[in-house]
């Protein structure tokens, strides 16, 4: 046996290429961009789906007809009087009332078919069955009571009138678009990075990356940095779509919006890295991502204001990264708030992103 055969060969790490400190980072970002060509479905979920969502919700709420109240009147003494008074009221076009026996009325109310149940109190008046936890039931009680009182001869002591507002800035679509931008940055930041990492871990590609002269921090930074390239297109597409189709007025600086979106994108990329740092299977990372995103979907004010939630949980809601991003985007886009006024919200985003990235770098599993 020769000496070469007896001496064990120790694998050596190749020296880093002398093309600059950020050469590996730049090439890794370019690789991430080229991977999009192989995954056209990613392009749809990142760019197409948010536009379809904005279009559908914008059309639904821009030309939304007046809400109709569905009322069940319990059959018996006074039922026909109540029905007649409602039909004579100014609100008759927005109230759909029908007379039913009591079991049918209560069943329909319990199943959500009716918003309110009206029944004679036996003294010439009426009593209402409504659910204070259902906003439509509360509104129905007020509307039906007003209709009955006015038809019975009540005179309002003060003259009032109503004006319908459709001005840009006060519509639901104006509230929605910044929320969709924030939601899309969260979704694409966490799903694209989480899935990509776990997929590479399953296919043993991460082990090959480790064997190269690449710095491990460069690899993770490239995943997060790739989000910045896509972020510009995502934000520009949604904001331009809202301005062209729904005439949304952007009162703030475009540079401020890009800075906010960049910090948000990097923050959620850090969360995506942390979520996928130890996961071995796609199913595992899917569960973890949903676990992290679900509270933000519910509480962070994407589709409706989080002010509706109890005050005791407001500090928790405002500490969520998506809440901070949505509030900052709405303040900048709809109110023209300067970037300096968003310091607290920016700090929340930077803390979430920075701490997540440092923990991901420490706990990341390459095999």
C-alpha cells in the first residue's frame, strides 16, 4: 500500500473568490430572480392575486347598494299594524319584513336569516329581539324602531339631512389598498422564503452551498435582499392599479412609501428565515407560517379597523409588525404623513426583522 493510500486526505475549504466582498451575495440574489422563470405560479400569487383581490373588493364596495334589513314579525295581535307602519315609513325600501309564527321567527333569527324579531308587547307597543354581538342586528333594531315611531306620528324636534360621500380618501377602497400592500409583503416575504429554504433542505442543496466559499450570512442576506427587488414591483403595481382604476389619491412621498415597504419586506423576510431555520418538511414550515401569520391576518387591520377589538389587547395588536406597516402606509398614503412621524412604527419593524435575522443566523440548520 502506498503512502498516498495510507495518509487520510483532509478536505479543505476553497478560498473565497477575489471579486469583492458582495460578489457572492450579488450572484445569489440573481439566482433567486432567475428561479422565478421556473415557477410562474409564484408570479401569479405575488402579483396577480393581490390585483384580483383589490379589483373584486373595490368593485363590491364602491358600488355597494344600501343594506337591507330583514325582519320577522311574530304573528298575533299587532303584527299587521307593525307591518303596515313599516310599509308607510320612509325606510320602507331598506326593510324587508314578513309575518311568521313565533317558532319560525325565532329559528330564522337564530340561523341568521333575520336580523331582528318584532313582537307585540300586549300593551299597544312592540318589543325587539336582537343580538348586540351582531352589528347588523343592532342597526336593524335602530332602523326599525325609527321607522315605526315616524309612521306612528313622531316628529323630530331638529331638522336633519344626509349627504352621501364618494370622495377619494374616505372610501373603503382607500382603506383597503394600503392594507393589501402590507398583507402582500407579509405573504410573499414569509411564504417565498420559507418554502424555498425547506425545499432546498429537502433536496440537499443547502449542504452543497455550505461546501462553497460563500459566507453563510451572505446566503441568508441574499434571500432577504431578493425580496427588495420584488417589493418595488409589488408596491408599484398595487399602488398604480389603485390610482388608475379607483382614483386613489397618494398624498405622501413615493420615496417614503418605498422606504416603509422596503423595511417591511426585509422585516417579514427575516421572519420567514427564522420560521424555516429548523423545519425539515414543507408540511412543517406551512404550519409554522400559518401560525405566525394568522394573528396578523385577524388583528392587524387589513380588511377592517383593529380599533373594534377590546382595548385590553390593543398594545398586543399594535406591537405586531403587520399592524405597524399598515398604519404607517395608511398614514403616508392617505394623510401625507412624513417619514419622521413614523419612527415608532419603523422601530417595531426593524426590531422584528433584525432580531429574527440574528436568531435565524444562529439557529439555521444546513442539513
